[in-house]
C-alpha cells in the first residue's frame, strides 16, 4: 500500500518514551539531592553521626526515592525525617505513574494498529473497500463496520491528544500504519458521499461520523496544509468503480464536489508524509 519506513524509525517511539521516563527519574533525583543539601547536618552517617559528602547525599536521595531504605544514612530528627518520607512517597508515585503511562501508551499503539488492520481487511485501497462492500444492489454491507470505525476513531483521537508521543510510533508493516489507512478510509467515504447516488450508499449518518472522527484525529496533527500543487494527493478516479458495474454520478459532478475537500486532503497527505509513507494507491496514478 505504501513504502516501508526506515527500520530505525520503528524504535523511535520506545526510545523517546524510555528517555522521557529516565528524565523524570533524574530530575526528581536531582531535586531531592538539592533538598537534602540544604543543611550540612541534614543527613548523617548512621555509624558515627558525621555529616556526609555530596556523593553520599546523591546516593541517599537515590535510594530514598526508590524506597530502598537500607539505613546506612539517617536524616536529622524533625523536618528532615518528614522530607525523607516525602521523597519516598514521591518515588512511589513516580514509579506508579511511569508504569501507568507505559501501559497506556502501549495500549493506544495496539488500538491504532488494530484499527488499521480492520480497515485494510476491507481492502488494500479505497476502491477495493468500495468494491468489496457492494452486495449487488447497494453498499449497506459496510454499515456495521462504519459504526465500529466511528467509535474507534473518536477514541484514537482522544488518545492522540492525551499522549502526543504516539506520533513517534512507526509501524514497519504499512497495513498497521494509521496515517495511510486514514487516507484510504477517507477516500472511500468521499467516494460514497460524493461519487455514488444517494440511494445506494451506506447509512449517511455513519459516513458523517466516520468523517468527523477522521477530522478529529487530523486536528491532533499540527502540520499546515500545503498550497503547492506538487503536494496535492492523487485525484480520485471512479473509472475502476464504473468498470465494476457499480452506479456512480457524473465525473463533472464528482470532481466539483471533491474540490471542496482539497484542503482537508492536503492535510491528510501531510499526515501520511509525516509518517514516512506515501499516499495509498499512489503508484496507480503514476
């Protein structure tokens, strides 16, 4: 459907997440080290009650936030004991948040790839989706799947807003890459809404919900739609649909209506390019 991404890109998401969590740990560790450095006698050696060095303060702050607490060093009575308890609580909270964050991101990535699989199962291109959903008299076979896609897209858009790191997760398998799949599904919706006579199309409300879900996901992408003709997605050609003996509107009517979506389709193209992919089915137009 589209070109393979460079292999190193498939590691960028996990790498960035690992670096992010490590940065959280280092910053919290540094913060508590400076807190315990606020007084020379804040922390003392448990064996001789002598003040400890900077290196030992770093060590104390580290094992306190990871709740190791081996008793090698002890805080001065009063406020420093409370500070040690707070440092330990901060460490427990950080560990819990890190695990929750990792699981949430992984779950979101799995849902994105599952959605992509579901769409490509309908067809490897927008035209295949159209042809495979034709039952000989209309396209109502697609209603159930469109209803599912609309709900999934709403969830995926909210996850992308909550976890911007998802944009750095690239799939080596193009069938599991959400950007080209969204472009493919969007083109299919465009054909149904603007290229097929209304009495044959799937439920119009479902088509509108799917389009709204795609727009909602697209709004999480901050790229600006290019005005260059060279950055325009391939035009949608209904010849293949017509050749399969399916009803279509006139070419002039279709192209006029699709023209209103030019900005939307260009932004979709930028999303696809940002995912290091090509527009689905592009080779067919060369």
